């Protein structure tokens, strides 16, 4: 029998994942918090095989958590649930050695396929994320306009990016999740027609977006 741990806050997603795994016959399922990881609770279990990381509003960087787990449990298969489609963030997760990356609205079939592929040594990427990344690489469906209107939230995040706040600091300041910030960052990059965060800062200053946002925003 395989041993499964769901790591993260006790959300509807983590509860639903627990039920899915149990229905798939994985009866050894335990829910842990990120504090349990810091106490090295998993290190004492030599049967640990599958770890499911539910990224939400935690204080610690989820990428660092994955790195820590793979160092302490190198043979374990780690899967991440995150709402961000940011190619840079996805790549950072994959570089830690995870076995799969899911968007929160994936279905039971996706989870079953991921378990099967991981046992063969393959990495599973959520089908909707694969489609998004393909479109992003090929520039399919992008607007011809150089700069589309930014939402109020995007302007808030852009201002904080220019002010050199980190993703986690922005998440804490605005009371949103780490992955939500990364998703907004990706949308900003697409809307402003740049390639990275440095490009966002350059364009925000050169187009006077930064000064306009700073004059109108209050936190």
C-alpha cells in the first residue's frame, strides 16, 4: 500500500484531494501542515512515497518547501497544486524535482494519470497548463495592442514590484496567495509586452505608469 501525505492548509482542495486518493484505493492518506514539515515529521517515515503540496496562503515559499522535501526524501514523488500559470514559477518548481504540477480545478482522471506516470519516472503537467504554455510560447491569440488596460489589482502589484517587494511580501501585504501574485505578474508581463520582471519595471517607469499608480494607490 502506498503512503500519501497532503501538505498544506486545511482547505476544500486538500479535503477533496483526500477523498479522491481514498477513492482510488490509497487508504494510507494523512494531512500535514507546513509546520509539520519544519519539524521533520516526514523524515521518520521510511514508507513515504507520495506527497501532495497544496499551495495557498502560507508564509514560506512553496518552491523552498519542495526543495526541502526532495533533499530530506529524495525518493518520494512530490506533486504541486498551484493556481499560477507563470512559466517561470512552473519551471522553478520542476527544477526542484517534483513529479507533477496541477491547477486547482484538475479532475480525478488527471490525478490517476499523474500517479501512473510518476511510477514510470515521468513528470505530469496539468493538460490545461500545457495548452496555456504552448499558446504562450507560440504567441497564439495575443492581442495586437501593446498595452491593454490594467486592473486596479494589477496596478497595485505593479507598484509593489517596482518598489522591489518580493512575491511573498506582496502576497502578505495584499492578503492574497503566493500563486495569485505570480498569476498577476504573468498577466502584467503579457499585457505590457515584456519578457520578465525587469521589463515590467522599465516599462512602468518609461510609460509613467509607476508614477500614476503611486499617486492613486493607498495600502
